[in-house]
């Protein structure tokens, strides 16, 4: 990884009380537990939210197993970090809300695989962070298989899920996991041009959660 960069590009979505979340999931809420006005010393807050709000990484236990203590090795805190940092290719197919098929991206994926092992799909020129739009682009199963066959270790995109919202079996999630890939969802790639960068997007060490927020950045 080349750290001789000139620019940091923040590709994380903002998180606050207005942030959209998957229908039925838990939105972000904040409670001021101690204010500077009352204490004259500090502000303290507590917050509640699903770990799938905003930019995040899923862990294997999101789609299999249980959240019992004995499965801690499949939670967000147990994710190996190597995949979340390193050279990455951004592939621009925006604007689209269609599924990302292998036919659409296979040439670019094959070319990118000779240079990098991480890829991000840019599908949108604009994002309304306060509205959950259930018509979004997702990764089709043939593309998930291709990513595994080409040896990628991470894939990400700027939509709420790698699967279609109406998926009943989360087939893409499971294919990516079977091939040993990790994935990022809800990125913000509006300001990013197609090309190669260095990615840093570390999940937090939550040992009992099925996903983790990340602060994702590109170095260029």
C-alpha cells in the first residue's frame, strides 16, 4: 500500500437522527446524559442504532449461525482487517438502479483483478441520506461468483445492500461469504472518479454484533 498520498476522500455516509435505515431496522437516536450547561465540565451522550445504519461492513454471523458467545469468531470484531485496507479499484456504472450483472462489469473486473483485490461499484450521482430508497442497485449472483473466481477479497457499493431488498435468501451475501470476501454497504462515492486508490475502512471491534459502522476513506 502506497501511503504517499495527496488527498483523502471521505466515502462514508453521515449518521444522525435523519439517517435512513432499512425498513424495520433501528434508526440512530441520541440521548444527552450529561450536558456542559448542567455540569460545567463535559458533554456526555448515549446512542442507539442498528450497526447497518450508514456506511458499514457485515460480518458472517449476519447471515448464518447465532449471536451466542461461542460464535464470537464470526462477529464484526473478529473480521480480519487485511481486506479492509489496501489498493482498490472504483468502477463507475452510475447512474443505475439495476442489478450489477457479470455481463455489465466482467471486462472491468478482469482488468482490475490484475492490479488490485478490492473493488467498489459507483452506481449513483446523488444520494438522499434521509430517505430509504428501495429501488437500488445491487450485486447479482453471477457477479458475486465472478468476484470470488477472480480472487477479490472485498467488494463495496453505494447502496443499502449487496442483495435486492426483496431477496428472501440473501444469495449474494452467501456467495460472497463462501468465497471469503467481505463487503461494504452504504458508501458515498459521488465525488469519486473511476480509477485506482488506496482504501481504509476498518470495522470497529464489536465482539457481539453482526455488523459494524466504518469510516471509509480513499487515499489518492
